[in-house]
C-alpha cells in the first residue's frame, strides 16, 4: 500500500483556452492536516474538484492509497473513502439534522433505498447518526429542520454528514465561509476533534483558522503550486506575502485565472 492517502501527479486542466491547473503534484499522508491557500482565482476549488472526481483532468493522475482513481467519478471515490464538503451548503433544509445525517449513514451502509420506511428496524444506524451529531455538539438541534438553525451550525451538519460517510480523506472547501466570527471557534473545535487518522485538505481564506488547523500549507497561484511548508515558513515567505497576504498580512482579493 502507498504511504500516501491521497496523491496527485502532474494534474493539468484547461477550460477552452484558459489554463486553470498547471502541472500540480501534491500528496497527503494519513492523518495530514494541510491547508490550501491562494488568492481568489488561483484555481483552488478547481483543484479540489479534480481531486474529488467532480472534474476530470486533461492529464495527470489521482491515487487513493496507491490505487489510481483518475478515471473514477466522485461517487466511486467517496466509496473508497474520499469525501468532500462544499463552499455552499448542500443540505436538505426541510429535513431535520438527524434525518440529514441518517440519510448519509444509511447510504454508507448500503441501505439508501430503504430510507425512513425501514428506520424502525435500523436502530443501529440511527444510533450511529445520533452519536455523530453528539460528537459535533449538535444534540440540541437534532430534531430541528436544518433551515431553522444558524448557518454556522449548518456547516457543522455538513461535517457530520461527511463523517457519516466514514472518510479516510476529507476535503473541506472553505468550511468557515459565511460563518459569523463568533462561531468559527466552534467549527475549529469540531475539526480538531475529528479522528487523527483522517487526512484533511482544507481550502480556507481565514488565516487565523489556517494557523490553528494546519501543520502544513500549500500555496496555489494562477493554477501553479508556489510552495508547501510549515505555517511559519509559508506565512513568512516574501513571495507569499507579495502575491497573497499583502503588507497587512491579510489575504488579497484579486483575480488570477478561473476557479477559486
């Protein structure tokens, strides 16, 4: 078995004449905590799409634990343990928190077509859903419709659903996007409590969150990898300061190539 949970080699992606991803290679070991940063338009979300199977590369390969999954779609990669959350919440707003998480637990167990009709006979699955909800401190919202709870807690529900799918590799696409600053700490606590053997790659603009989460940072600029290193090395880099952080140490909001 490969020493890497997730490995990409020489990924290239164009949309028409527009080069979005150029010869990108990266690897995540089991248990990695890696942040992916870069200016708006750097191609971060496109890269995560390539890793997750939502987007197919023009060339290059993606492997999970040494198995080439380049030709396999997102659903097949999820079954192999690669799970992605999105910038924009994709929950079922009219269902309760428990129902949302139960559907994911049921899907992972291969019972997705039974749904609630068989839920009375599936107490083990319901208990697992409740356990995940409790782990993310969502118990008080368990029976509320997702549309009725605060947006920051909706993002926690997304992470609960990701956990229900038993990930080995978790791709978090701007988990703090749209969350009030007072709720970011709860999100960080939830992420910090995830099993240590899960490899996590997080796209994030919030540098405080990056500092608290990541043991490594990869910087993407105009579809190319600029550097990978420890938070101290990367955030002190003159190149990173110039193209991304700016003189005030905050992310610049400028557009490069297509893709976030």
